[in-house]
């Protein structure tokens, strides 16, 4: 795959009608030149235009359009002579269904495609070649645009937050289109580009369900009442029960009687409310507290937007990680292991807070460091350790920490912190390296799970096990603390010859770190999903802890608004005689 193919996948959302607008010339010759030379002239004329709205992508987009037709020797794809092929109808139907994929059909120039298709059938013999040529290029650009959105999404998340490193699926979309044309399966070829992750189809179903709820007027707001009393639930019983039913939390017991005499069993609303709170990652108090009311009264349109952006997140993920892999969902603060599609392990984790966010990326777990030491990041040393040294020069010794004069791990010299004047040292001049040796107080705990990466992010044990009991577990400096490290160690080292688990106790009591490489390296995906469907087919939702969903939604809306405006501007400038 050529360098830049991912850029193309994100960038083909540019207004394709602008490409078409540049293709207005032709010599009207008969035979092969009627279907080839005018088309080539139209495409070549794009080079001199400034119609591409994203300047950094303009050369690549032009190149891809030219590459597609040059590979066909500039033979038309969607028409033969003056006749429009049924392939155009298949494309229009496929583009019309973009809403089911969480995409906006309006950005795919469907109206203009239909106009050109109909005009090509009705135009005079003199005008028809020009119309079919315009239809030809518009159909190709819209196919490639929609295909790129299905394959890799509408946005590179790295442009919104540099901590999000996406590796979307890659494919030569030109070749994919060529095959679709040859096999006459335009719709099916586009459907195959959607992510094959099981969650994608489940979220697609939820999107359709919540759109029906929105079409029916959504749900009524639930008021707080006296939220500290159980009577507040009873006073809101009707509205609350209706609202919870949308999350499939209606009465589980069957109604008795028949007709007007049917009696609905009265079930304690706090039970269903606890279920709702669990589905939204809230404290399961069974009370109408502030956070619960906010989740209950969230507009259905916002829920739809969250589902759509999470479908987009799945498009940003790479191909399947194989039969055995790990995931950490940051908003959920949980680690899960999968084998052959089945979940085999699930545990709580602690992730970075909003000021030290855990990056989103994929990598491979390669080795474990038992009895690890901890090199304290300079930012933490300046912010947290220096003030302690200014109060007590013996602070490092009590914490089993060693001070070095530099960050050169081979040649650095140990220093005596009591011989340094810390009291008036500005944080900006602090350049020392501090290493905490292995021990029960080491924040790394007894082991680190290493996935070497330039972000310096890894998984590790922690002595502060009480933090796992909290509902909000976004409290770390960015790395990921695991709740059950022993279980995770035995899972990832299961393929190491001779590993029985008995070594674990011995290795975690060493005075110096010990590295154990994994015989079978394990892929791991650090993900960001605020909506997914659980095993009971219920929509789970979590707080957008880093505000990334909203930033991404706004960026996509702005991009598509510009696309729509440029499309409308083009259509307004079409001469009436051409309509």
C-alpha cells in the first residue's frame, strides 16, 4: 500500500461535485474518442482548478481520480456511449442507505446524481455526451467518498487529539471499485467495507431503534422530587417507568388478568433504577441523584449522536487482532481478554485522569518486568517530589528512591539528596532522575506489562488496590493499573514453556527487576467506546471522560457543513439550460 492511502481514506470527503464542475469540455467526436478523450480532457482540467476544499489533500485526490480512469484507459465506468448503466441506480440506492451506517446521505450528492441520470436520458443527442461525462465523474467520486468513509471514517482523530493514534483498515479503493463494476455488485461491494467487528452491527441496530424513538417524540423529562426519599420514586412512577422502558428495563414479571382487568405488578422502581445506573456506569444507589437524572433526561438526539460516533470509532480500528487479544476500554475502565471471539477475562482498571489522559492506540504486549523499579517522569518529579524534598531532604531515602545526576542510564552518577540545597530550587531547573527501587511501596506494584511504544504507556500492578472500588477510576498519570495482575500474568505467559505460575511469587520478591519475554506476544487495543451493546442486548453508555466524542462530532459536523455549502453553491450556479 502506498504511503498516503490512509490520508486518502480520511480525505475523500471533499466535494466531488467540484471535480465534476471542472469537466465541462469535450470535442464531441464519435466512437472511442466520444467516451475516452472528452473524459480524459475533463479529468486533466481538474489540475488547474482550486475547487478542492482541503488544500493538503488536493494533489492526492486528483491523483486517485486520474489513477482510476487511466487504469481503464479512460473507458467510462457508469455508461456506455450515451446510455446510463443500471450501476448508477445501484449506487444511488447504496448512498441513500448511508443513514443506516450512521453517516449523512446528504453529503454524497444524491440529488445531483439523480438529476444527471434523468437528464442523460432526456437530453438531446447533442447535449447527452456532456451530461453523461459529468455523471460519470460524479458517480466515481461519490463511490470513492462513501467507500472511504465506510472503510476508515470521515476524520483522522489524531487531528483532534494527538493522543489518539488510529490505524484504520487499508484497501486500494480504486481496485475495489473496478471489481465492483466488473461483477455488477456496487451495493454489496460497499456493504463489505463496513467494520466486521460484532459491535458494529449491534450498534447499527441500536441506531435504528433510537431513531424510531426520536421519531415518536423521544421521552418525557423525569423530575427529581425529593430524591432522598423513596416516595420520590413513587411520585415519578409513571414517567420513570416509561423512561426506563426505552432502555429495556420494563417490568420483568408478566401481567396477570386480561383486557381491562389486567393488573401490572408493582415492582420497586429502585431495582430498575439500579439497572439503569449500571448500564450508564453510575453509582448504583437506586435513587434519583443528580447524575442519574442527567442520564435519564439526556435527549434522545444526543444518544443517537453517541451511537454514531462510536460506530466511527470502530472504523478507526485496524483489522481484527487475531484469535487472542486484550482490550482496555478507557471510558469503561475495564480490561477484557478474548479468544476465538469469546470473552475469557474481565477486570477493572485505573486509567488516566483528564489532565493525564491515557492515549488511544493499538500495540503488542511483549514482556513482563517483575519486581519493577519506577523512573519517575520529570513532570511528576518537578510537581510532586521537589516540594517534598524542599520540606525534607530525607524524603527519597524513606521512599526507597535513588537520585541520579542525569538521564543517561549508562553513565549517570548517584547523588546524596541531603547534600543538595533544594529549598530555593525552581521547578524549571530540576533535571535530576529519580528511580524508586522495587518494593511494597513502589507505585508499579509487583509487575509491569510492557508494550514498548513512544508514548511510554504500559499496564502495571499497584499497591493502592482500594482505588478499584471507586466508580470513577480515571485517576492515574496515564498508564493503566490492573486489578488482577496475577491472573493477567498467568494468562499472557500461558504459552511460555515451563511457566506454571509458581515462579510468580519468587519473581515478585526480587531486589532487582527481572524481565520475562512472552513466547506468544499478545495484541492489545486501548480503545475509547462510550457506547456498546452488552450480552443482554442492552445499550451500555459511559461518560465521555476526556470530551473526545463531542470534539469529534463537532469536527465532523463542521467538515460536512462546508461540504454541503459548497455543493449547494455549485448547484445554484448550474445554468438553467443544463438542468
